[in-house]
C-alpha cells in the first residue's frame, strides 16, 4: 500500500481483516489527519514532505520523508527509511533495518535483522540480535546493545565526533579494532572470534562492555 502525503499526521495499522486489498495508492494533501487500516501482511510505502508518521503491525515499511517524526512498531519484515530531518523510532522489527537521515535522533530496539544506519547529525541508539551492523555518523553519540547470531558477526561503526558505547552479552569473544584520534578507549570484552568489531572515531571515547547494559 502506497501513501503520498504533503503534510500532517498519518497512522497506519495492520489488521487480519483490515483494509481494501484492491487499494494500492492513497493521496493525502496538506494538513491531513488520517488513520488507515490495512491488511497485516501489507508492505507500506510512504512519501511525505512533512509528516508525523506511525506504522504498526505490517509486513514491511519503506518511508521517504523530508521532515517530521517516523515511528514503526511490530514490523514483520524489512524497514527502510530515508529522511532529510526527522526523528526515527523503531520498536520490534523482524527484518533488516536501513536508515539514512541527514539530521535527527534514531532509536531502534528489539531488532532481529541486519542494521545499516547513516546519520549526519544526531544520536543513534540500537538494540539488536544480528550478524551485521554498519553505522556511520558525522556528529552524535552512538549506543549499541548487540547480540550476535549465526556464525561470526561483523560490526562496523564510524563516527567523526561523538562517543561510542557497545555492549555485548557475557562470554562473547571479540576481535576488536578500536581507534580514536582524540578520546579514551576501553575494551572490557574477552578476546575471541564470535564478533569482529571495528570502531573508528575522530573525536570521542570508545567503550566496549561485556554483560553490562549500555542503556535502559
């Protein structure tokens, strides 16, 4: 289901018997205020200039937003978000996550899938069970709570300015390459081959913790 909205609020909820399955596209104008029910197996695509977007209980989300707020909850599939200036909050995603934001706060928790995030300016918080993480920021704090799955996991984090904290489960062995041009580096994780972790910062501390929550 594809939505185009100039500005306003859009709330999309998936339901077992919801929505017109024949409908493929909805056009909304300026100052819209819409609540829409779709089939829970629907993949939702949103194009918006300025929007307060909330999507729940669907099989996937792709959003292209100029500015606003993007929230997605209980997504049983991939999530892809592109925004110029927007805060993004994800809660419970069973699929890969890809987020590209010029400016805004990003929080993604209870993610089961690969994570790729780029952000020019803004803090990034991620809680995920995954074998692959790629995060790049120009300015902002990065806080990660990661549980490796499958074979050997690979996590790559790059930040120009901002502290990076990575929390791993107890007993997970790490081959770490950690570099901060201006900042302290602390690695509390045991050496091993469960995870390859690469963290680079120009300015900011790097902290790798084993068995200690990085955030509440």
